[in-house]
């Protein structure tokens, strides 16, 4: 068993991020502690998705330093990116499920890809995560047989398979109606209460006002942290 650590699950120092020559973030620093729930907000194009992609090593830093789940992103070799991602859960807005595979087969694919070989343990873990997201008994259904909210639950279940230290969610409720959005928030809150940190990019200020948590706001290439100053939540589309 790994020794207990009080280090932040995410630690970012003076980072810069650019896309196609356009600087999105400059001199940004923040930490996310174990078990925290943090919203990431900002106007469209402010760099929310790019920041999240950087944290799971899909983009590289232009400057600064960052560590995620004890992996140093600056020194991280490409061959070790899968090891980092086993410590993370990633939830996408557009689901990215295999449409020709059942719920069970979608989840089993991830387990096999991350080194699981014992079929009984795989079956047990799939049952556990489906029960956690309220989809017990749905494992044989195909994605097209599920509603949008149910598909997002499968995506969350998939992200939980390897018991991640942090769940990184990019607009997970962006395509869902308010009632389903509330259901998804409650699932994420339940996961958070069990000890998994959450970093969730969102445009849904009504959800933030209803369920207040720490907020990181991207504005003019910099990060404003609600732990350090008040953030006014106004429409940002």
C-alpha cells in the first residue's frame, strides 16, 4: 500500500498554455486538495478545456510546472501517460462511448486496456460502478437504448473503474436538461463524498448557485480563485 500523502492531488505553478500560437493562460497557479470539489468556469474560448486537457497530458505546458496525482507533467514521458490516466477519471460532454458495444463491453474495454485480466474481478468492478451511478441491471443495453442522462452515467461509471484520485469533468451536463443535470450533480457529489476530488468545467451557474463549491474562474488568461476573492457569477456565454 502506498504511504499516505497530504500533497495536493493537483498542483499548478505559473503555467502558460497556448493553442496554435494563441496564448490562453499565463502565470496561473492553484492547488486542488484530496477530496475537494472545484468548479472551473469562464467564457467560451477562455481555456477551460485546454486546461483540463493539459492536466490529463493531452496538451503540453509552454511554461511553468504542474503535478497531477503525483505525476510531474513537465517530466512525464509519453509512454507513461497511460499510467497517469489510470489515476484520473475523465468525463466528456459528448460521451465518447463505443456505439456498437454494450454498456458492459464499453466498461470491460477500459479495464482490459488498463491491465485488468481477472474476469471475475472485472465483472465485480463493473457491477460496483454501475450500482454507484444508478444503472444496476443496465449492463447489457446498447448506448442507443439509453437516454442522454443514462449515457452520461455510463461515462461517469467508466471514469470510476480504476478508483481515480480525481475526476476531471468537461461540461458533463452541457447537453442535458435541468432535471437530469441535477441527477448528474448528485452522482458527482456522492462520488466526492467518498473521497474522490472533482474538477468540473461548467457554464451552468444555476447549478453552482444551488450547490456552492470552490470556483476557479478563467478570465483574461489568468485564474481567479474563490478561496482568495469573491467571484460574481453572471452569464458567461
